[in-house]
């Protein structure tokens, strides 16, 4: 007889599907970016503002989304935000000018901002501490799956029916996800039907969440000096994330002169390799924490991943061959994936049952970094008539972010004064 899958892993499947959907929707405009620019007559700088509108909204609503999830539970937040962003995904396919596109993408970002803070809340409630690294890796893998399959879905639809149709298809997928979440998912193991008493006891005895801990005002989070290094590190880290999902398809076509079809293939390979990076980071992260301790394990994974990413972005900027640049980018995303999710583990380490608030604060800083990358990258590209200089700036920021890991201590839990 085949044993049943533990309920926490079924919950993990739901979370992985959520991040897959998030990135399928998020990267859509980048995959069709060249077509959108041509159809609406946008410059690189104007397209950068379109990308930045999403990142700015994402940043501004990160902390409120995390606080809301801590207070009313992630299930209610998930249902609201996926419905919201699916609506504005569909509306993206209806715009006919720059101003309308800016407004719609800003409101789209408002919805997506709640994804990761509330995902982290679910993990802190549903998973024991010793499974944190691998669990977060699978959540991160969802982002790579969404980004990898996006060009395979979006490019053929755009070629056959125009760039607007993929947005309608993605919105419909979001509605299906909401129906599944509403009918099946619950906030705590104790609320879930059919979960075994043994698994429920195992989770509740070993998880980060502590129901007796007081709530943490997010203003206190932002005043914590030890946390400042984490926030600044993630500010730098998200320059890489947003380059890969926002500017890279345009860079490959206009900066390295790949065809749209070749861009599709490179993007697919890059994010598939990212999946391997997430698996490796989660696996080795848990081993290092067990053998070398929490501080060394978290720091090593984060610093190694982001440092590798920065150095290979530098290589992509300096090499002359376009295929060599593509290989550097693939390796850079492996490094990014290897180290990025340990940031969320640190949020759970130091925030406990307030991890939604802490994650929201971290993501606020990260998305402000993404907003600056979106604007600066396009502006510098137009000013220098090329993409090498913005790539060099990106590499410098990522290397600085890797060094900031030296100031992060996951053993110092944030407590209410």
C-alpha cells in the first residue's frame, strides 16, 4: 500500500504553485517587452518606468501585506490578492498607452506584494524548523518554474495572436488557483481536515511559530540595527531578481542581438538551471546549519550565492561573444537561486510568528531596489546607447550585497521592547 503524502507537503505544493503563478504573470510583460515597446512606441526609459511601477507598488504594500497576514491569516490574504492581480493581469492586455499601462502595472504590483510575506507565514505555521531550508527552496523553485515555462507559453501565443492574449490566459489560471485555495487550504494544521494527529503534533512541537509570542510592531522592525544589514542586503539582492525577470529578455534581444525564439530558449534554460540552484541551496543550507551552526550556515549560503551572481553578471558585461554572455547569465541565476531563499529563512529565524511583518519589511527594501534597477537600467542604456554600463552597475551592487551578509546574525531574534 502506498503511504499517503503528509499534509504539510500538500500545502507546500499549493505554495509552490502560487509562486509559479506569480512569476508566470510577472514575467509576461518582459517576454513580450520588445513587442509592447514597438506597439506603444516606448523608449527603454519609458519601458523602465512601466517595469518600475510594478516594483514600486510591490515595495509600498509589502509591509501592510505582511502585517495583514499576521493578523487575519494568509488564507484570506491569498484569496484577495490573487483575485486582484488576476484582474489587473487581464487589464494589462487592454491598455493602449503609456499612462494606462503605468497605472495598471502599479495596481498589479499592489496585488502581488502579499505573496512572499504570507507564504512565509504559512511555512512558519506548517513546517518544523529542521525542514525550513528545503521548504523555502521549493517555494523559490516555483518562481523558476513560472519563469521557465512562461516563454514556452507566452511567445507562441504572442506570435499567433498578438502580445495581449497571454495576459488573458494568465488571468484565467489565477481564478482556478483561487478556487482551489478557497475550497481546500486552511491557516493552521489544527484547522485542516484529515491531517493525522501524529503529523499535527510533530509540526506544532517543532515549528518556529509560537502562539504565546506577542505581536511585533513593524516600526520596531525597521529600528532594529541588527536587521539593517539584512534589509540592505536584500535591497541589493533584488537588483538581480528584477534584472532576470524584467530586463533580461530585452537585453538578450537588443543588447546581445538574439532572435525572439533564441531568447525564449535561453530564458527557459536559465530558469531551469535556477531550479537546480534552489535545490542545491536548500540541501547544503540545511547541512551547514546542522554541522556548522545557524550563523555560519545562513551566512555562507547567502554570501556564496549572491557573490557568484555578481561576479558572473560582471563577466556577462565584459565578454564580447553573445553566447559567452548567455552562459554567464545562466550561471549568475544559478548563484542567485542558490542563495536567495536563505534570506526568508532568516526572517523566520528572527521573526518567529511575526515573520510576515519581518518578511514584509525585507521585501519592501528589496522591491525598492528592484524599482531603482528598473528605472536606472533603462535610463543608463538610453544615455550610453548600449547595455554594458548598466550591467557593470548591476554587478557592483550585487557584490556589495554579498559582503553585507557578514553583518547578518540569524541567532538574534527580534523581540518587542
